[in-house]
C-alpha cells in the first residue's frame, strides 16, 4: 500500500498544475470619484421606509413586497440554493449507515439426507466510499456552492430593490397622468366655454363662422386629450396593480401629482469603492466570481490522487438469539487510491473550462461595477439639474395661469383672437405634461 501511494504521489507531483492563489478582490474598473460636483460624502444606506416619506406610496410599496410573485420566486430560489449548499457540504463528513442482514440457504446434494441448512444474522455500522479530502477538492466544491447561495441571496435583494423602485415609478406615473387628465379636463371646459362664447358672438355678428369652426376644433382636440389621458391613467393603475399583485386601495392612490415631497430631499453617497460594493447586483456578481474561483480550485485538486475510505464494524450469528448472546465480531477497513493517467485530457480540460468560466465571471463582475457607476453618476448629475428645472417650471406655471386668465378676458372683450387663448391653454397642458415628466425622472 505504501509503494502504491508513493507512485501515485510521484505521478501527481510530476503532472499536476500548481494550486492557484487565494481569492483577492479585483480592482474596480471605475473612477475613484463621482463626476458630479454635488455628490456629498456620507452614508447612503437608507432603509426604503425612511427614504420614501409619502405614506400612500409607502403603503403601496409594502403591499407589493408582500404579494409580488416575482419576489416570491426569488425568495424560493434562495431557499433552494441554501438546501443545495447543505447537500454539497454534507460530502465533507462521512456517512455512517446502520446495516442489517438475515439470510437462510438450503443446499441439497444427490442424497437428500446430506442437505445443508445454513443461516446467518448480522448487524453493524458502515462507512462507504468516503473521500479523504487531502487536496481540498470537496472543500472547494462546498465553498463554491456556499458562494452561489450568497449570490442567490444578493439576487433576491436586487429583485427587492428593483421592485421598490418600479412600484414607486408606477405610483408617480399614475399621479402624473392623473394630473394630466385633470389639466385636460380643465382645458376642455375652457374650450367649451369659449366655443359657446364664439357662437354667441356669431349670433350678434361680432364673429365669423370660421371663428366658430376654429374654436370647435380646439374643443374637440381637448375632448380627445381627455380620452387619451383617461386611458393612460387606467393603464397606469393596471400596471401598478400587477406589480403589487393584489387589489389596490383607491384611498392609498394619488389623485394628482401634488407639490409635496415623496422622498428624502437629499441622499448623500459614499465614494464609488464603498457605494458600489453595497449594491446587491454587485455583491451577486462578486459571489459568483468567488464561486468560479472555488470551482477552479476543485478542478485543479481533481488532478491529484483521490483517496477513498470504507469501513464496517458489526456482529454476526447463526440466529437472532445467538447474535444477542454469543455474537461473532467483525471489522474491516479499506483504503483505495486512484489517479487518472490516460483520460484523454479530460481532467486538464476540466481545469481549462473552470478557468474560462472564472474569466467570464470576472468580466461580469467588472461590468456590474461599471453599470452601477454609470447609474449612480447619471442620477447624481441629474439631481441638481432636475431641482433647478422644477423650480423654473413652477415659476413658468404661475405665469402661464396668469396668461390664460388674461387671454380669456381679452377674448371676451374682443381684444384678441382665439389663437391667444389656444396657445395659452396648450401651454398649460404642455407645462403640466413636462412638469410631471420631470418629477417622474
């Protein structure tokens, strides 16, 4: 046995590749600082219930987290991944089995009087085919499965964050389109009043049939806008309901996009190296990279000899009474070793495959970092611009409302044509539309 083991070890040392170094986190392929000048330093790990300050929005998000089916699937996948890790990790310990056997054999020769009746009963404990993990192959497989479990957990967290963001977006989109609907209805009412006024002026000879026809076009366009925004609002509500996964409570839904805070006014962020590594999608990608690293370790360990252990110990007797009173004791121990010498290069190809998969996981991890940096940088660069744009649009809104009132008064007095009223009304509708879009973004 010693000679066999020595030969196997010599062949392994001659043909096996050296173990790869321990895992080291790769350098992040992103700039060290955010490009936006308004990226304050500080802790940005804010719970969603603190970040979203509107109570109706918070209740809707909580309902989505409790009922969304995609999130339930992600949570179930985490539980399955943890069970798979426990299965793999169990291979690091020997499996002890309780074994029992009872048999009877009757052998007859030519003479029936020479028949032999043999009986036997045995019971014992046994360990079979347990791999002695001298080179870390089984441990590496267990480590790889543990990292995949952590990756699935991070993936579920990423799905949760995505659901929160999508629910908030759908909620605010519904609020914006309901605001647009209210503006379109107000425009329709104003156009219908103007149409009635124009018809009255035609009756008195102060307006022409062309004026009536033009104003009727404005009224019909306003009617079409009401129908369009009504459809958009209904579609938005259905999209929100599908995200929530349950019936919506109208009392929680917004009637319009009002001028009030929905989220925290400021959300300071840390440096890229810290902020990005907290993202669940980045943590998921890194755990998959570490799992691929462990797979390479396992593949390399597969080039070394495999040592197996089997053992058994038990009692045997002719009858059950004999087993209890005067049993015969038996013990066996076997150690086997194997090393593939001519396998067509399959073992080495396994190492190459694992290494290629590690490189792919590394690229995916670096891409996750770059995507995260781009998303945060874009949000930071837009934050100040959107705040200034919102202030400017609110000031323009007040001016437009004044223009609408003045235009309607001038039209009633015959001082101006219907174009002024039309332009002012369309300006208000466009302003509501653009203001809603700005706040959605």
